[in-house]
C-alpha cells in the first residue's frame, strides 16, 4: 500500500513540475526579440589560434585578416526565448534570452565571398543579411 501511494505522489509531483515548463515555452513569441546585426570588422586572429590551436577549425582561411560581424539579441518581455545564429546555413550559435537579457557576440565570415547571416527564433527569421567581407 505504501508503495502505491509513493508512486502516485511522485507521478503527481512530476506532472505538476512538467506543466509550467510546457506553458513557459508556449508563452515566448519570437517577435519579442530585438536583433541587431553590425558591420564587418577585420581582426588579426593568428595570435589567438596560435595560443589555442583547437580554435583553428572555427576560423577558416587566413587568420591575419579575419572578417567578423557582431550580433546583439535583446528581450524585453517575460519568459525565455530561444535563438539560433547561422552563417551560410551552418549553425554558429544557439541559446536563450530572458527578460532584460542581452546576448552580444561575433561570428566569423568568409573573406572575399558573399556570406549570409541569419538570426532565427522558433523557426521564424528575425534578421537576415548578406555580407561581402574584404579584409
């Protein structure tokens, strides 16, 4: 008898904990995110990859003149909103932003080629820009 009561209590508690999580994700419309894509800046990343060789695959090409673009994602409303940043269809960043939150980071671009940067949330594209970097 004690085993059944314990099992019922555990299942009830699990259902109660799972319910707020489901409603929290349903209450986060992606339109509540503010996205800003910056301009291309050129950086010498060769000292960085010399110190940390495992970073080399993330920065293709000549590292003495690497194009980077900064992105900022802000959220003013309640809840958490997921986001994803892709460069030419390849995922470069993924995360969530909460109320009052700010994500500010940079992604490397391909030098001398057209490169598309897309910021999306919940399957909806929030920002899309093609860069022609020349460093």
